C-alpha cells in the first residue's frame, strides 16, 4: 500500500502543492504509512521524514530534517551505489532493492528500498523520495528456521514434521531396516541421509541408488559389483554399492519398482547378509545399514501380488510416512525462506524475500511435486528477479495454474479468512473428519473449531473419523 500511494503522490500533476501548501496534512499522511518514507531536495538534504523512518533508523524527526541523507542512514550503498542517486541520474525508479543501514544505536538493520523522483508543478525535478521496509523480521525468521525448524536440509515447523524430527534420533540409534514412504519430492533421501548422519555410522559412507531407474542386470551389477569377464566389456573387477557403503548406510530408493526376480535376489541378500558379485561364486559378507524408500503403497502391491510379502516384511521393520506439502501448508513460508537463503548464497544474489501476494499464491497451490516443485518455482523466480522481492510475475506459469489464477483473469490476493479456512480444512482432512483430533493439532478448543467451521462455511467429510473408529472397535 505504501509504495502504491507514494507513486500516486510522485506522479501527481502538482505534487508540490501536496508537500508545500499543506505540509502538516502531508506529514499526517506520511506518518500513517507503515514503511519508512523520506524526501530530499537537490542538495540531498532531508525535508520530510515519517514516524516509521524514525522507528527503523532510531533517528528523531528533528535530527533528520535538514541533515544529509547519508549521515542519517549510513547505508551499505551510500558510498558508491546510492539507489536514490541512481534514480535522480537516470529518471528510473528502483523497487525493493535489498541493502542494510546502520541505525543510531550502531546496529546493522537489513532493509529494502524503493525510489522515485519528485517534480514541481512545472515538471522540474525538485528532489527525490525513498521508501524503505525493515527486513529484520525476515532475517530473524531465517535464523529461526536454521535454529529450530531444520534437520540437516529438512525444513518444517508443522506438528507432523516435528513428530518426524523427534523420531529421527531414535531411529538412527538403531540398526534396523527403515522403510521411508512418501510421494515424489517429499524428501525421502534427505530423511535417509539425516538418519545416517545421526547414527554411529555417520563417519562411514552414505550411498544412494535409484532401483527403479535401472534394468535388472545393470542394477545387480551396480548393487553387488562384478568380476572381470562376468559379461562383455567387463575387463576388470568393479565394486558394487554395497561394497562402497561398507560400514555405512545404503539407500535403496524406489524399491517398489524392482522386478519380481530382483526381489528374490534382494531378499536373500537381506536375510543372509551376504551377496555374490556377478561372475563370482564366493559370498561376500557385508556390514551396511539398509534404508529403503518408495512412493508406492507396498501393502497394496503385496495384496495385488506385485510385491513379495516376505520382502515387504523384511524391509518394513520401521516405517516413516512423509506427508505431502498440501498437508503441511504452514511449512511453505519456512521452505520459501530456506530456498531463498540457499539460492542467494549459491547465485551470489541479494533477493530479500517474496511479496505478500506471492505468499498467498503459494499457500493456495497443492504442489503435486511437493517441496521439490516449490524449490523449482523459487529457482525459476531467481532467474527473473535480480534483487528485491519476488513478485507474482516472477513465478512459473504452472504455479499460477495450480493456484487457479490464470482462470480468474486477474491476480487477487488471498484473505486471512480464506487462509484460515484452508488450514482448518487441511487439518480435518488429515484426521478423517475427527473434530477433536483436528482441534488438538490446531491448538484450539473443539468448541472454537466447530464455531469456525460454521462461520467460515467449511465443508466437512460426510463421516466423523471418531465415530467410524468406534464402529470398528
């Protein structure tokens, strides 16, 4: 709102009247803006300074008026890359450039700045105007994410993710086989690596292989190795992934996609803890922690006869079910900040964050590709966004389609009321319509939940998960 209003003031036919004929009214308007706003004359002396600017810089209005702007802000760009000076030189506004200033208490404060030219009634340049937003909360959020909501490269603050985080050290301390089940993009390999890194085997290798991407012969050679002469072009011995992972951990990803013949071979290896390289008849014992992963429901594959039940029971000693991103939407802002921080570091950029409109759009998307799809969307935005905030125009078309924007004809924002309704609906779906369980997850009383369901006109499942469970007891 602040930037939009300011642009109207700057481009008004007679902006000088707003500033000079009724300066008190202009100051009241400026003080109502939540972003910092100041204006300078042609000599770079500050001639207006609102209350938000006082709060962010810790400089009183009386001290700022008449002072050189570089003396007040002591910004990282004051020496050679002043955004306002660049705008005064080129006539082009700068929007949401991320920098930092040193406030009156000598603290480093991250901000984003936007600039424009101020002209008088005859169109002559009389100075410049700059708005700036305090990004300290964004930086605090990033620090909090790194400190509280991460486990390796896994990010999540939702109740279901915190429960998984609590399980990881316990699972890691055991040497039992683990089955990780989750849709594509939910982070199965990240969880497997976290288990390894927390285990007594952490100083030994972690090896991952996608079993579904290789035909049987090649997969067998990759897993167990081969001897020279085992097949054409096998001119020398080659160790397999089990040999490479000796003493450490191996992840057999997409195990639900291996053939029945390979299932039999793998079952023998898991039962006897030995393998035979291709072209060899000598069993090789191994000491490797085995973790498997799949996007399939293996129990259903067992029922349909596609997957061996004895192999299923062998790998399903302890199971971790990773939720899709649509069932933990509250983690989306955390993931966005995590990806922005990482891409800033990798690409040497200074993107400040995402706009409120982008957050609203991302919260509406179901993300069938889960966290990987969200990461790709942010990386796409980084290609188009050089600095400042990521805006809707920077997002890929697939995300806009997912959020339903391209069929609406415009880019409406999402209200707090609609986000609350979406959050409650997700909780009810996760708990199969059980109001009490959903209320406990949301941290509210069940009576409050019922009132919100009524007031927000939330559609609920036809059955109550609690009543259905009672009928089965």
